[in-house]
C-alpha cells in the first residue's frame, strides 16, 4: 500500500470506534493507507473510553453511533471535553443524532474512503 | 276640521269605525274574525278568507272551530281557548290549523273576549300564518338535536366555542373524559385539562385560528379515568353562517395510539436504514478485503459472490433472531446445505448439539465464519477428499454469570499438505481469529492438524439464553 504524503492525516493518531469487525478493519485500513496511526479499533463504549484514557495524544476520531445496541455518545462527550475533532460514520439519519452534536460531521455508511479522509483532515485542520 | 269637541268625538268615532274596518280588511296577512260567545262566526275578513280558504258567506253563522284540526277539536281545545280568554283577557293560539282544502298551517295568534260592560258579547281572533317560520324553527331544533345527539354519541370530545377559544359548550364526553364539569370547562376553564407543557401551544393556536379560518393543535388531554394524559388532535372551524367572529365547533380526537405507532414506526424505519447502510458497509468491506486476497479478477468474482450469498442467507434469519429463535443448528445446516449443489456431502458430515438460541448480534459474524470453514473444507479439506469426514458439534457451558456456546468443527481423514508448505492464512482465519474475537468477544482456536482442520469457537451468551431455543 502506498502512503500519500499530501494527506492531512499524515502521522495523525486517529481513534476508530466501530463494532463490526469488517467495517472497522476497512476504516482502519483506509486511515493507515493515508498515513494515519489508528488507535483501536474499539468495539464498545467501554473499550473506547479505556483506549482514550491510555492515550495522551489523540488527533481525531471516527465513531459509529450504534455499538451492539449502545449509543456512542459517552465517547463523543469525552472527545468534546478533550477538544478532539471527530466525525460520525453511521447508517442513521441525522435526526437520530442529538442536537448537541449538530456541529459534528456525519458520514453515511457505506463511508466513501475519500470522504472519510477529507472530512477528518478538515476537522483536524480547523483546530490547528 | 271639526269646530267643536263633541263633533270631533263623534267624527272620531265614525272615523275609527271606518278606520278599523279598513285596517281589518287590508290586513291581508292576518286572519281576523269575530264570533259570538259560543264561537259562531260573526265577521270574517279578507285575510281569513285568504289564509283559511273559506269565504265570509261560508263562515258566517258557522262555528269558528272549523279552523281547528280534528284532534284539537276532539280534545276540546277551542273551548279551552275561549275559557282562557275569558279568564285571562286573552289566549295565545299557537298550533296547527286546518284550511278548507284540508291542508294545515301553523297559526300564531290571539283570542280576545269582546265585552259590553260585564256582558260577554263574543270573541275576536287574530291569526297569522307562521308555517315557514315554524318549520324553520323546527328544522333548526331538529338539526340542533341531531348535532347534540351526534356530539354525544361519537367518541370525539365535541365543543362549541368562540373564535378565540372561549368555550360555550362541551359535550358530556368531554366532562366524562377530563373530569371537568361543564361550568368548569366553559370560558378558558377547559385549559386545566390540557397538559401544562402543551398549554402555550394550545393558546397560541387559538391566536392564529381566526386568520387561518380553522384551529388545529396536537396536545395532551387529562384522562380522569386513570389520571394519565393522552395525546389528542383538536380541531375547530367556524360555523359557515357566522364567520370567524361567530360560533365555532370543534372536536378533540384521541390519537394517543396512532402517535405511539407513528413514533415506533419512525424508530423502526431509522433502525431499518441503519441496518441497510451497515450491511452495505459490510459488503463494501468484504469487497475490499476479498480483492486484497484474490489472485485474479475471476477468483474475486467467485469468492465475492459466495460471500454475498452467505451474507444474504443470514439476512433471512435475522428477523427470527429478534425473537431469539435462531437455533445454531439452523445456521450450521444452512451453510452446509449451501454447498450441497455441487458437492456430495451426504455420509461425510455429522452435525449434533442441543437446541441453542443465538444472540441476534452474533448471527451474521458466525455465519460468515462458518461459510469460510465450509468453503475451505470443500476446497482443501474433508468435504473435498474421498476419505474426509466432518463433525460439527456444540454444547452449552454455563459459568456463574454467563454461558458459552462452544462449537467444535472437526475435520478428519484429510491428506494435509506436507509439513513445511507455507500455509495461506486466508479470509476464514481472519474472520475466526479476529472478527469473532473483536465483535463477539468469542474465544476461538484454529488448528491445522495432520488429518485436517480443527476449529473451536466459544461465543458468550447471557446466562438465561443458553440452551433456550
């Protein structure tokens, strides 16, 4: 796999939270291809929070909303508290997501790999 | 001009007589006639001729009772009327009357005694035809009665109101439903039965109603029977004749169940979308990963299609999984049966284990793993070699707070590649050793033994699920 140096996620540490292994490994693969370092993936809220606690540096995150029936919002809140930019990758329509996350980009599954990189890079650049 | 008072009085007396006659004759809309004390007609004006149909000649000397309908005559109404007139100085006559031609009219009039000193000389009667008026009133009363009946018999809570929400009437259902008495409901008292959080919207809707020409709001209304609030749809419209400034009539309809269903439907729709898109994401991932492990485009096509078919088979089982009724045996047999078309597996396969209800979340991943095991068994293992045997068994192992479904996939009699041959750990290995562990917290083990593949998969299930079909 080639690494594209021009991407805005080069050497960024990106947390992946997604309960389906196939989707998670696809997301991770896409991120790694673009030079990011994947933290996780985590399949549950608890795992994601544990991973976050152990990581001093997180640059971005991509979150599935429904984790085997649990909602991911506690992870989202922890990311907001740490000012880590993130995006939702979900099969849900926007109205399901609470208004407090109105500013968070929502990517519809199946996620376009290009859009994933573009969206996260834009969020990271906005904080820089 | 007359010169003296006497002359004037006399002249006036004459004039008055003429005048009276003139008035009586020209009052064509009024039947005016006189009778003697016994009710025998002594005069009969043009209005009476016109209204009743008898000429003066026909009626003079005859009982005026002829204009009463037979049933009133039989019940003595004419005599009663005369007695009343004598006793009270007048008697009101509001009733159906009879014309010469047998038709009836609603007459409204008065009977007055004519006296000379203390002596009763007869009666004067004046009657007007009020048939139209009476019928209109009657229709209105009937219509009103029908409305009230309707308002009382439909399940909706009906009310009459002014165009600003100021209520003037509420159906008994409203009072029964809310427990508010009618007096307490009038004006804006009805608002007490509306949920506190919905009152503002309820009042605001009345503010825009006159402009909109109708009132519409969905709000919760108190149900006295069980002390709960139920969603109602309340609408009102002005009565056509009275315009927005006049009387409005409205209904409140219980839409609690429908609203609940709509909400559930929305949730179900959202879940369906979520699942569909998630499934597409899985397909996308499978395509991506199949491409990575395929030697050629032809290989890709075969493998990708086989995996899609496995995915498709399991979609058919998922609705049953919601009710916890997908048995592990169903899943195993479905995957083996899918091979049946091009492989003779009869006599090679033994399947056995208790009835086990699988958790919904485990089914898809497990099915994909079983698919890879079965496909590989056909390509390289027990199902592709004459002496090969496959045994698939499972049991439920209970631990303190949860159970495990332990599946054992055991191939035997397989001629394995010589030791030292580099073994491609393919997609099946990834699913078993990584996906099941990641997604289901499963314990898995995949061994390539001398006589065939052995795979064990332990899936955690809630303690009360284990063994239940």
